[in-house]
C-alpha cells in the first residue's frame, strides 16, 4: 500500500475538517479537504485511486446522497461515512448499500486511520486488477508476443525487420521462454505465410528415426519402411522449417543438415534422387552455441551457417514488468477455456508475480494462471509461510508489516540514500523518518560501505 494514497475528506465543520485532515496527513495520506460535497464530486475523477471520507449531516448534498452519486460513478470506490448522531438504523442501511465503513463521533484517531488504511488497501487491489485487465486488452494487438518492456519492444521490432526476408535465424532462450512463438511469428509475418510452418523438436526424437523424419524415405529404405514418406524438410518447402533444441541433433544428422542449408536440396533415404527445397530455417537452442564450452559436440561449421541472424529471447526474470500483463492474458484465456470467471487477484498473488523468478518462464506462468483460475494455485513455500504468519495477525498489523517491508526494499535498492528512497516512496521527509522510528528500521544498515565509513 502506498502511503501517499489520496483521500477526499468532506465536512462542513471547518475546525473538524482541519483537524481530521492533519490527523490523516500525519498518518502519511495525501488529503484533499472540501467543505461541501458538490466541490468534492466535481473534483472526483472516474479512476480516483483513493478513499472518500465524508460527514453525513451536511447542507445541500448530505453524506448518503454523496455516497449514492459516488456509487453511480464507481461502485468499487470505498466511502467511509461519519456521523455525530449515532443513528444505528442509518448505519446498518448504509453498510447494506455498500458503504465501506461507518464511524460515530467522537471516534478514536486510531479507529479512523485503521479504517482508511483498510479501505486504501482494498482500493489499491481494485485498481491493480483494473490496470491488469486494461493492459491485457491493450496487448491483444501484440498477440502472441505480449510485453511492454523495452526488451520486448526491441524483439518485436527486430522480428518485423527480418520477417519478410529469407535469412535463416538462430533463436537463443531459456526453456519455456517462447522460442516457438517467435519462430511462428517470423513465418506468419513473412511472404511465406501461405506455405507450411513445420516444427520439429530435435531432442524429442530417437536418433534412429530423426533422419527419416527430416529427409523422408522411399519404400524399402529400411526395415519397416513400407511406403513413401515425405520428410519434414521437403514438407516445409515454400514455408518455414523450425528446428527446436537443435543442440540435441545427432552429429551424423548435423552433417546432412549442413548440406541442406548450403545447397537447399534433400535426398530421401533409399534413393539417389536429389530434390530441391525452398525453405527458411529457424533453429532454436536453450544453450549458447557460440560458447565452445556449452556447444559440446555440436558442429562449429553448422553453428556459423545458422548464425546469420541470432535473436536472444529475454527470460521473464529480466522483464518482470511484463509478468502481470502476461498473467492477466493467460488468466483470461484459461477462464474462457474452463468457462469460468477470472477471480479477483489477491495481494498474495500480486506479490508472488512480482517476486518469483519464473525459471520455467512463460510456460510456467501460463500453467500458474490456469491453476489460479481453477482455484488450485499454490504459492512457493516461502510465500505460503509468510501468508500463514500474516493470517495470524489482525489486518492493521499485516498492513504495518507490509509497509515496513516496502520501506526496507526501497532503502536496500537505494543503498540507504534518503533522498532517493523518499523520491521512490513518494512521501514527505518527516513522514519517512516517523515511519523508520515506528518500524524500528535503521537507515545506516542499508547504506553502502563507503557511506558507513
């Protein structure tokens, strides 16, 4: 939760308005004070990210009328109503209608602050979920290569630049990073789109059948070859051949593949007939074939023949800002597939999306989104343990712990530099030091060694 959460405070009692405003500001909120509801409604934007706190007994537009108007504009915007009249039936009716909380004057300062903090946390989750849905809808033009980080923008630009050429391409990327998606886009965005896109995983076929799969065979070429078979290479003529996990290709097959790339012709098993092929080859590897230590027995000359254009696909851990966007897309897709609504995303899932390294990359994230929609998603042991500890605490204490964690993370990222940390958190300097004291955080613990000396 951001301490700079904006609050609209409405009360026609100017002294009480001033005092309440000061109380909320000391708690770290950004408060806009209004002496009548009309002014507040005029200033309220459709995507207001904060909380409305209003007195009930006011001239012209009272608090209940204000709530009704706010609800018409955004039914998820938390409204906290305050009254000095202790009207229990009114409070019950207001809560049933959707008012977030109802406070009776005189109220304890802590009671107000806790209520506003809980409302702000709820609003933050609503706004994050809305932002996620909006970004997911906006990303549909980039399907299936979703991402708004600079790395993904560069990748899409590169693919557009080379897609309509016949240059062979080598894709480098971790398992699950989307190499086949990139290969299919190169085909789809090229003039070869009317031809076949033929994919072969070199690591999934036994050495005894890979030659037949690639080059085809004639009847009687080997035991069990009863009829003619067109190989994958010939089938891809006029289109694109995608060779995944090419580092797993057997050495003998590598020699034959090198000839195919150089001569653009194929000789099926069991015949001396040479057949020309017109194809583009896109190969993919999860290791760096340019590194002799990783390349192993993969032929150096085949690597250089494939390495006309090499494209590196960034793993998710290097483009973390794309994770929520991808998760939103996969969750929507899973919901459509399973005929379910996408559940509201709780803070624990948002935190997991931000903090997990996603070693399985896009594939792992997609499966996690499916489990989330089905209601069977399980977080990592570390996240689950933290959630279990938090469940034992009252909500205000959980929020306090979350706030302290955010401050520590900001201090750590900025090596204890106060100016940069305050700028990142977006809070006043006095509020920052008050929070350090309240949470028992020592700034010098995060300073670099040069700053400490």
